[in-house]
């Protein structure tokens, strides 16, 4: 079965378990220190409840002042009147945003609340990070690329850690009875990272994740944000003199490197015609998951696109987690 465009055949994908040669030896120490640093911060969060047309839900706009004072815009939606319930932490795709309340109404029918934030610099939120380099390439992938401690996605993960701490605190609008993460593309990668950093996560839904297995992605992706790095080498470093430096930084944020810490039920999906997050990079993450409670849904003729067939699979998966 299966079409493929510029990647391995499906039977090879299912067995694809690459050596993590680019994972830094101090990877665990690096993130343990970051978590310890983030625990010292208490975020300032403004929760503004709004009138909403659907009477069965309550909706709030959020402003979350992160560890470096970056104000991140967020959205929270919950079934009306509840003070404790399951919570989904949703992550959006690259260049996207936290979304609208209508995007999450279906989850409230299962009794689930949803929280979603803009990733810094995306949506309506700024990025107060100070990066030491410029480039000729549009996007965020190269901000701080030569410094793992001050790389763009290191800062994004710090935001995520602080947001998770707030969600688990007494200041959060509801008490989570379960906490899961969800997203596609960039959001799929962030969901994997969140579950790898938070050992108490209850479930993960990660679709065609980005920021996954850079060694392979930079060789086979044909469009999308991986190409920012490919084009950096073409226009800023045509003889790849900084390649090892760049890959070292990416090694600290590659979502595949967090997968061996994920032990909760996980649903993933991929399209075999996806040239933005090629299926081999998705299977690399899937096959490195520590959990045995995992499923991969494969769509031979789908690219990097909305997939309502897969949406049905996610709904069934989430409903099953609510019953567990």
C-alpha cells in the first residue's frame, strides 16, 4: 500500500529508527537546568472573561507575561460552570495563532477545557528575545541559531515550561483532572516536546510534527520552514562552514530527542505526500517514543494539509482518554 513522494516506502518507514547521533551528550542536564530556572518565575496572567454566543461554554482571553516579560496572547475555553475537568493544551502551526473559540468547541462537548497560546513572535504576540545574529532568510528558525542557550525555540520551550507550571497551579481557572497536549506541524512538534519535558502528561495527539529529526529533514524537505535553514546555508554559508555549529543548536530542541521520555498514550498522523514535514521525520519521532500505547495513522495521498478524516481519529482518541 501507499504512495510516496521523495521518501522511503511505507514498509521502510515503519521500521525507521535512526540513531540519534545529533543528540547532545548534555541534553538532559541542559533541560534540567532550564526547568530549574523556570521554576523561579511566577508568571503574571491577565484572564479576561468575555460574553460568548454559545451559552454552554465560558471563554477567556489571556495575556501571559513570560519569563523575559514577553506578553503572550492566549485563549481559554471550558464547559460552563465547571471548576475541574480534563484540559487540552493546544499548540498551533508555524506562522499560525492561538485560534478562535469556535476552533475548540467540539472538545467542550466531551467535557474538556482547552488552552492555547500564540507562540512568541507569531499570531498577535511579540518576541522580546535578543538574538545575536541576522540572516537573509525570512522567519524565526535562524534567530540565535549559533547559541543553544539563546535560540528561538529554546525560548519557546521556556515559555511552554512556565505555561505548564501555571496550568498545574492553583491560579489556573480550573483544576485539571487530566492534562494532554495536541497540535499539528509546529504544534505537533511542540506537543511532543511538552510531553517529553512533563513526565506527568496524560496523552498526546501529534500530527505531522515539525522540528523533528533535522538531519533527515534538511535532506528531503522541499518546502516550508525547514527550508529556512537550507537557504541559510545557500545564502549565508554556501560552503557549510557553520554546519556543525547549527546542528549542535538544533540538537537541543529536536522533538525526536524528547520522545524517549514520553510514556503516555500517543496518537500521530502523517501524509505520505508531505514535502514540508516528510513522513520519515514523523516516523523517526514515532519509533523513538517510549510508550507502547501509540498509534500512527497513515494517509497515502495527503500532503501537509487539513485532514478531516484524521480529525475523526483524534476525536475518538481523546474520547477514549476521557474514559480511561
